[in-house]
C-alpha cells in the first residue's frame, strides 16, 4: 500500500472497522488499496470505488458511489450523508458505528458492491458475476 506524505494518516493501522472494510473491498476482482488524503482508498482500474472516510457522527464511515436512483432514498435514511468534496460528484457516505459488532456488514457489503459496479469496467463486473454465490 503506497503511502502519501501530503496528509497525515487519519486512522489507526489496527482499526478493526477499517480491517473489515478492507476485507470486503479487496475481495472484488482486480482491486487494490492506496492511502490517499490520509485514508484507505479502495480502487479498481485506478478508480476509487470506496473510501474509509471520516464519519459525520462517528469516527469512521464508508464513502461510496451509489446508484443514481437509490441515492435520494439513501439520503433519507439515518446514517447516510454527502461527504465533503465527493458529495457534489454524486458520492454518499454512511456512518459506521465505533464497535465492529454494531456495524451492519451486510449493508456495507451491498453498498460496496453497488459502488464497485458503478466504477468497474464491464469485464471486471462480468468476472464478479461469474463467481459462485
């Protein structure tokens, strides 16, 4: 994971929330992690599909690219918000509780899946769809 010296690291290396988010994101085809703006960014074909960002009401959040039709409904739900700088480009964020056991990991995986599909190339989405369920 390349590190940037431009921004201070904004998370603890052993943070269990980031570790679980990492496991989810790196399970998608052809993904990798980079540290940008002091936070883990998960990428496919050099394009970001998820960020372990700063939360609005919590210390951590998932920043993701939602389906355009789901975006408005998600914004009406508790815990969802427009992240700074990225919100104007259609991204949303979801606050992650500070305790790993309190996180709805199924929802996090679904949000990451949608975001990956919005960003990935057709062949990468096809590779994901070809995996056994």
